[in-house]
């Protein structure tokens, strides 16, 4: 069974520290297996997890998130 990939547009990231904070928040979300955050595009690709929980995790870390 393959894991669903979810792409999120992340707002408020400006540096590598921001990328690390978003990655940490997403990886702590139940069901998440893999996270790739791309600073230049402002996108995060997440394998596993539920969209609402991912958005909530990013927002709790101080950033904005919207599914693409």
C-alpha cells in the first residue's frame, strides 16, 4: 500500500531555521513518514498524515499552510 503525498504551501519561511522548524512540526504529526520542505518554492511535500493535522502543526509552529 502506498502512502499518500500531500503538498502544502507554507507561508512565513525565510531561512534554513524556518525550514527546520516546519520539518520538525510536520514530522511530529501522527502518521507522517517523510517530509521535504523547499524554501525557494515555499512548498512542503509530506508522505502520510492527514491534511488538517498537517496544517494545524505548521500553524502551531508559527507559519501558515494551505494544501495545494
